[in-house]
């Protein structure tokens, strides 16, 4: 990307406008508390940077937790469907 590319400049500007610190923190950590996200949106950059860096370092672990949760939910759903089918076939 060159500095004289107006389309690229506009895209990057819109991306930064949309990807606010509190949205990024929510995406990385799953934080849903509105008060906490509001507090994060008001942090000075020198306080915000270490917080986001920590969240980014912990992202692989969180991704593993989300994958484990998804697998558990899938297994529970499969078990419920099997129970339902068995119940129907026994009636």
C-alpha cells in the first residue's frame, strides 16, 4: 500500500473508526459487561495498550476454551437427539 492510495487510506480510516478499543477487547476476551467496556473505551492509550496486549497474548488460550465449549455443546446436542430418537422408536 502506498501513501498516495486514497482508497486504501479511506479503508484503513474506516476500519480504525469501526474497530474501537472496547470492541476489540470484547472480541478477544468475550467481556460483555457494559460498564467495563465503557471504562475501557475511556482509557488513555498508555493504559489501553498493555490491556489489549495481554488480551492478545491470551487469545490462543481463549480460542481453545471456545473450541472446547463448542465441542461440549455439540456432544450434548447429539446426546439429546439420540435420546429423542430412542424414545420415539420405543413408543
